[in-house]
């Protein structure tokens, strides 16, 4: 059942003020002195300090807490190539999530650029503005080339969430699913349907976690990716099997894990029944999964089933990852978000799922209890504890791998600071919204 109507969604975006975000000053500007400090001539002092020492930009501007959410609108989730203007509501929404879950400020940048190299040049030119770049909704294979180039040529974190967000969250779920089903990750047979940004990135991440590359069977719209096929780009070719092992139904026989990033109703109950005992099924087609949750459970009652939906167990939602990964990266002034930081985030999420769940979270999801097991392998996206569990581990990984410019000496104090900071942010937003509505 839908939680809202089309009219409610449009009204939400339109009133009482158009859009979902607004820029609000955080310093007073009500007197002549305030004006002189905010702009001329007082601003010159900050400019001169930064010119003499660029690192002080983190002290005198909001750059160290500002992320650019940047898209060309060529692969908007569930909507496809709708262009940068129509993609803007999604990018504004991303900004709301960054702020709500990790107190990170965002400018959304929607570029009407078709050429990948021109897109790269435009993003690079904005490096003085931002502390990090979140690439969003860019089609494959261009998204791989764009991210690879920007990561190599920019000195701030660049992160394509469509790739790595799904990888981190599903990776955490795989860690726990293997424990629950007594599987060794290096022995998993994984079938991936969907060879776009998320499918390829998830597969790469699983390899980093221990899955053997030769045990990943990847399908695109033409069938199994194998070395006998022509026209494979280098990203798909990385996961090409040595020969054609057959159809999806044939390859799924005995498989331990199914990862779906494709279209609804692709997976049948017969296919699920043919998989290994206690299969791991992540059916994440949006908004309807590759197989309905009840059908998967009927075919294999002990399966671990995850989708992108909030109305079924084990929701694999990127919001459990990207705000916290960026928070840890920004707080250490990291030059990049590397594999170690992403793996640290996945393991932290996996560990949190084993902790007792507060009743307030259960109530938020309308359930009596949540316990680690088949129907609860990853924390709920609205679990506020993710902040204190994931961010410090990401920050530690940044420091330990040498990509951090700043260190954190007391992580216990840092955890408390994170919570206090987010609460203060929520209080400011709540006070503003109440004041605005009252007008």
C-alpha cells in the first residue's frame, strides 16, 4: 500500500516553500559591525589567512563540511535518463539526507553536459568550493571513467554513491548472512543480474571482502557475461566467465547468493527453490524487486531476503552508508574514500546488527522486537546508533591508511561530539521549520 498520493508528493515539494532545501546564514548580520565582518572589509582578513595557508579554509569557511552532489541526470534511479533539470528534486533530496543523518551541508549541482571529459573538467574546477564530491545518477560505463579520473586528479574525496553505497550496505548484509547460514565468504557462488554501476561496484567490493572473482556470475540484458561475447567494455570484461554456463535459471542452480539490480519479476519461485539451502537473496530492483518477498519465502522459507523497500525485512538502503562515510572522511580531512574505509563501514554496520535494538526503533517500524537473524541482518536505516558505530570506524581507517590530513586522538569523545552535533543540527532545523510554518 502506498504511503502517499501523487498529489501529496507534489504538495510536499511545493509548499510552504518550493523545493526541499534553503541556505541559512549561521552568523549574525543585523548591525553595521556584523555587515563589516561578514563582507567588506572584515572578510579580507579571512581571505588573506587562506591565501597564506590554504589549509585554514577549513577554519574560516564551510568547505570542510560542504559536499557537492553532482549529476548529469542520465541514470536517475527508477526513472532513467530524464536529464539534469528533472533530476534536481532527487539531488535536493540527497542534500536533505546528508543533513538529517550526518549534519553535512550540500550544494546540488545539475550539469547539462553530455561529454564525460567536459563533465570531469567542470567538477574539477569546483574543487575550491567543496570538501567532498558525491556523484549521483550518472549512467554506466561513463560513471566509472568519470569517478576514476576525478579520484585520481582531485585532492578531496570523490564517491559515486550509486556504486559504492549499495556495495557497502549489501556487503554488511552478506557478512552477517554468511555467519547466520554458516558459510565461508570465499566459497560463495554469487549470481549478479544487472551489470551497471551498482552491479559492477558490488561485485568488486565483494571481491575485496573475500569472494572469489571466478565465483561471481554476472548477467546483463544479453545474458551471462563471458569471454566468448563480443563488445564487452572493460568493466564488464573484468567479471567475464571463461565460457557460457547457460541461462539465469541454469546458473542459479546451487548458487548461494543472488544480487538483483535489474527489473521486477525476473526471478521465479522455481529459480529460488533450485538455489543452495538457506540462500541469500538481495532483490533490489526499484520499486518492485526481482521477486516479491512472499514468493521468495514460499519457495525457500529459510532464505535471507533483502530488498530496497522499507515494508519488508532487511532493507538495503544507501542512506545507511553515504552520510556516515562522508562524515568520517570530512572530519579527518581525507584526500579520498578508499576501499579500507568502505570495508570498515560494512563491518561496523554488520556488528551493530548484533546489538540489542532499542524499543524506540522497533516502534518506528511498527514491530514488537528486532533480533539478529534471518529477518534482521542489517540495522534499520532510521537507527540513530549508526552514526556512532560507523563514522568512527571510517575515520580510523582513513587515519590508519594515511589518507587523513587530521587525526582524532580520543574516539570516545569523538562519538559524543558526533551525537551532540547532530542533535544541535536537528534542533536548529526544527526551530526554523516551526518558525517558518507559524508565519
